[in-house]
């Protein structure tokens, strides 16, 4: 297993992560027997789950995804059941105790990030269409028909991030620029106070270029992976899209112009308020920076959070009619 993956699991989950890593080979072997799999190559650039290609007994390509059993992984399972394959990768099997998911494999698996590096305008149109399709489903958090109830929410998760960061600042360990953190909190409070309860639906929660894959070379179909399954207002759904992929945002000559074009396109295609997209983008960027710091404690690397803070600063002053 890649050293950076092992380090990330141990740093994030502590003893539970180390125990999970120690038992991972046995867990994989159990899943192979349980679901009659033939393993192929693991995926590169692992984050918080071990993900490997496999074939079922009938030769169909699948993905075996394993993670430390926790609420976020449970949220993904609930979201996959509620989306039920409607523009989102299909869940084939799951074992809660093992933290194991068996998913359909999207071939060829061309990421939208690759298109963004060549043509960001075209990639943004695709992302906006995907967001619109998901939002039009209007999946409610308590869809009993699917036997799943969404428990996580943007409000609680992001409020906890700000609370945690204030605790870091109190210990003298808060490296983020204080002005943009205050501005993000102010906009967060304003967004929550003006958001209607009736508008709350299940969101993907991490909709960006690396989680949107092309399902066929011959067609224009794109499929979404890795939903978090959180409750929130529709305009929040595209927050992560604005600051990704990092390789594009960090190298483009006019990043603020890029943000403006993206907000306009996302608002127009997905029928969302550009001002709320902007504000959720500011808040989400700062929250992302906070999470980067939490994940890399006790010695956070500024390169991990700096781009997110830049994105918040580029978005904050944008004006839309």
C-alpha cells in the first residue's frame, strides 16, 4: 500500500486506522470469497479508502471499496441507495461491519478533471448539467421507500469545522488568515438564516471534477461517484466544483475570471442563485482549508490549505446582477 495512504489513515483515524490497516488483507480476502471476485489492479491516488478493480464470476467489471467503518461511509451507502443508479454509480453489495462496498465499474473512467485541463468551459457545462440532474431528483432525506435516512447535514458538519478551528486558534495553532475565516462565518450564518427548510434535500456533498466520470467513449453520459449524502440547500451542491481541480485553478492566468465564469454557468444551467453559489463557495473553501489543517495536525502544511483560501478570496468580491 502507498506510504502516503498508510500515513493518512493512521493520522486521521489513530489506533482504529492502524487496526483497520492490519486487518485489511484479511478483509479483502473475505470479500473475494463472499462476492466471488477476481482482483485486478488497485487504483492510484488513494484518499481515505482502499479501492481496487475486480471481476465478478460472470466477468462483469466491478470496484471493491473498503474504508474504516464510520458515519461517512454509512452516509455513502445511504446516498447510493437513495440515488438508485440515477446518474450515480450503482451499489451492488455492501457489508457494514467490514466497511466494504461493491460498486459497478465505470468504464473507461475518464475524469471530468481531464477535460477541465483542456477546456474548462466545456467541463463546467458538463458539471452544471450533472448538478442539475441530481438536484432535479429532489431526493428527500427520509425516503423510506429505499430504507435509508440521511443523517448528516451541511449545517452541522460545517458548523463543527468552524467550532473546531476556533479551538485551534485558542491554542495558538490556527494558521488561516483571520479576516477570511470571519467573512466565511458571517456568510455561513447569513446563508443558514435565509435558507428555507422546504428546500433542504439530499446533496452529493462533494461534487467536483474527480467524482464525475465518463461512462462510455461512444456517448456523452457522465456518472457520479463517491456521494457523501448530506442534507443541504441546492446552491451548496456546487461549492466543491468551484475550487477543483487544483491543477487548473492554481495555474490559470485569471483565477477570479475563472470563478466568475463558473458561477455564471452553474447558476444558469442548474437554475440556481449565483449569489448563493458564490457565498457557499466562499464558506466551503474555508471549511476545506480547515479540514486540511485537521487532517495534517500537528504540523499542517500550508500548501494543503493555501489554494482553498485563495479560492475564497477570489469568490468573495464577485458581483452578479
